[in-house]
């Protein structure tokens, strides 16, 4: 949660920026945080920081390309000190991952105040934005990052057909009509960077969720059609994954790089649908199995033990982890992991 002074500072820095450069994560929380800040002043450019959650020296070329007067970094867990030192710009970093020690950057991270304070980046961006017209964008970002913000009541009042009543986070994200909007934001961030950037550019001008959902304008129609096309790749995978739910504790679903990556989306949705199971979604790519793991109870200790003697790495949170395992060790890893779960 930002203090009034921090909100004031960020708002002023945005309003006086002539050519700000925004670096943001490629998930809905990151992109919603960008939209919320960008819509205040509509100046500058954005750079998507893809899955490798880190801004290092390789991003300096973006600074050289755009010549920004200020840099805003949103929902990116790691910014390297070298980048901060060499980019030589006033820098503002809004994030909510494990805090790091950095100098010469204004760092806004609720976990610096309290380690267990969980507030998505888009939540803080909305504190700065504070425009009720953009409330829906903040709600998409927060719900995607599994946080029910206090302004959800205002959202329910304003868009009762999207979210009818205060409910659990899982039902809001996967059961209520709202789920289409959240999935849409997630899927529009997939595909070729130029296509994703086109979608983001259009999103900066969308006035209400209905413009997209009811396809009330050419812009809304475009976004909805692109979403539907990507959704058509997801639905068969979800269906196939659901078929893997048997009597075993583990629900394992594997697919390949021939298909677009939906690993996180599948893992999250299946964890909601099968709350008692441990979910493993793995995509085979370039000789490795890239996976997401989910559990209702902590699975991180079992993952760490299962990785001993295996070519691969992994980690994350107690109940939500990621791992990358060499294909030739995959079977052994699964055996280890299952053994650890039952230990
Ligand atoms: Mn986030």
C-alpha cells in the first residue's frame, strides 16, 4: 500500500514526464499496472519483459532506442544494479515480489513494510491512477494475481453482470462472467511480440470492459476476435488435461512446443477445478520439460528433495512452483516427486 506522499510523488513524476519508458511484466498484473499509469498522461513507450523475470544490461538498448527522460518498472521481480547505474535515468520501480537491496532507484514494494503484505502491482498503480473509469483494469490485474481488493464492491455495483456478488477469489476468476475478461487479458499477452504490442496499444484506448466483451467498437471487436482465436488453442488443452484427472493424488498433463504455451493458465485453472490434487503441467521444449506445479498444501519441500541428483532446477512459493527438468531425467524426477509426496 502506497503512502499519500508516495502516491503524490509518482503522480507528479508521471505528469511531468515527457517521454517515460515503462518496463512491465507480460502477465495481466504487469500489463494492467502499465495501462493504469500510462492512461494518466499518455506519454512514452512500453517494453514487455518476458518470462525471464529480470531487467539486466541487455535492456540498455531499449533505453538507447527510446531516449526516455524517466523509467518506470512494473511487476518485474529483479532489476540488476548494473542496469540502474548504466541507464542513468530517474527510475521508479513498483513491484510486490521478494524485495531486493538496490540503490539509485525509487523502490515501491509493500513487502519492504511487511513481509506478508500481498498487494499486486496493479493495486498500487490504481492508487496512483485513481480514476473510477479505470477501476475495471485494476480489478482484472488484482484478480489475476489472486487478490480481492477492497474496491471490488465498487466494481460489483458498477458491473453487476460481470461479478454479481462478493465471492471467493477462485469463483470470481473461474466461475463468474468476469472470467472471460481475465482470461482475455492473459491470452492477449501471448503470441508474437508485435501482435501483443498491438493489443496493448489498443487496450490503452478502450473505455470500458463492455467495449471488448460486447464488441461495441472496431477496437473491441479486434481484441475479442484475437482472444477467441487464442482461446481456441487453449480449450482443447484444458479438455485433454481434465481427462488426466483420475484417482491418483497427482494430475499430470504433458504437451509439446508444437502448441502455444499455456502452462501457467492450465496449472492455475486445474488447481481451482481439482483443489485436492497436486497438479503438474509440463511442456516439452528443446529437450527440457518446463513445468508448473500446484498443490493445496505445500509442495515446495517435496520439489526441492525430488530435484536432488536430477539435471534441472526449480523453486517458487509453497503451493505454486515452477521447474525445468532435462528430458532424460523426467521420469526419475516424477518418481522422486511422487515418493516425496507420499513420504
Ligand atoms: Mn504481479
